[in-house]
C-alpha cells in the first residue's frame, strides 16, 4: 500500500543520472543533454530514444509525466544494444502515470497533482463484494434513465447509501483515508452511479452545492476513458484510463477548472487503442462543500 500512496517526485535524481550515463556511454556531446531530458519526459520516450540512437530524426516531442528510470550496465564503453533499449521501453511503459495521456505540459503538471489514479486499489474479491451489495438496490430502478436533472448523464441509475456491510466498510474507509486529510468533513452518504453500456457522462463540473474540493471514485466491472478539458482553453485536454478496481481522486484545480466526462462506447479510445467498455459502476466518496458566505 505504501507504494500506491507515494506521491510523484518529479524530475528526480535517477532520471538525470540516467541521462548522464547515456552521455558517458554513447560519448555524446553535452549539448544533447536538453534533448535527452525532453525525451525522458515523453510518454513515447522509448520510441524517441530508439530513433535517436539509430540516427533518425526525432519528431516533435510530446511532454508527459516523467517516469523514474534506472540503468544497470556492466560496461561503459559501448552504446546500448537492442536488449537494453527494450529494457528501457519496459520501464517507461510501467510508469505510475501510465493511466494518463496528454500532450500539454501545463495540463500534465496539474494531473500529476490533482488527478490521481491508483490501479488495483481493491482486489477482485472486494470488487465482487461491493457489486453484490449495491446490485439489489440498483435493480429497484428497473430501467436506466436517459434524462438527468442537469443533463449531465445519459443512460444511468444511481443511489446513495449509508448502510454498508461490515465487509464493505473497511474498503470505503481505505478510500476516505487516502482521499481526504484528517479532520476534513466528509459527506456521509456514498454515491453509487451505474452507467449502462450505451450510457455516457457529458462534460460538466460537479456542483459545488453537493461536494467539496475532492471527489474519490472506485471503478467496478468495466474500464472507461475519462476526458478532462479546461473550461477556458478547450485545447488543454487529458484522457485518463480508469480500469476496473482502480481508484481515482480528483481535487482542487482539476475539480473546479476542468470539465470531466466519460466517453461513449464507440468513442472510448486511449492512446489510439480501443477500450472495450461495458456496464460500469462507480462508488464515489466526497467531502463536504465549503460553507457559503454572504455579505
């Protein structure tokens, strides 16, 4: 659990050390240091590195979260071979920000801080436990609804619960402990949103009347792609892959300055790969909204 809770450390020493090792191994001029740093910040860094070492021109770099990369070399007098480059590809693809796809450095920075995803936060057994607990309640709403009160959701059922079983309560407590600092007032009711296979969530910002600065949601049953778009700059876009059993925490700038949406089934792609979407249930915890003051 401690690995999941560790915060992002930014451009830490291992990355810069790795760059220095490459310069030493490849006998590259020091003037290439900035280029290599740029490559390491790209989510396609492994591809750019391969192009760089093979002498081909690199395309315009795409900034994405910097992973922590370490190198193990027995010799320092030869250029990296194919096996070592493949090792680099594997390490970069295992970045803890692999759930994020974004081309805008400013948005990446905000996502790293205010849009966090913890994959496999719960086990398959815990997922089934939560599902079996909410399914009878959801079935009381016989049909999915296709007109939400604020026109934000299409094809959904929802409930709010406070009476959770003894088996489910520890799971929700883990969510609350991670998402909310000690002493922060929390909404007692847990929001359960059931989205049909043909349903989607339209771009919106959750009302400040019903939630504070943080929203934390467990994803059950099916993956989906959540798209985040800045309210004032529509070119600032990030896609977030929410896998089953993952926990997302949306807060502060991402909560207030960006709209969020869940893409339709036919639009669900992540890094150009189709995401097979089906029925999806989210179990959402919130903190209390800030007190409204009047003059």
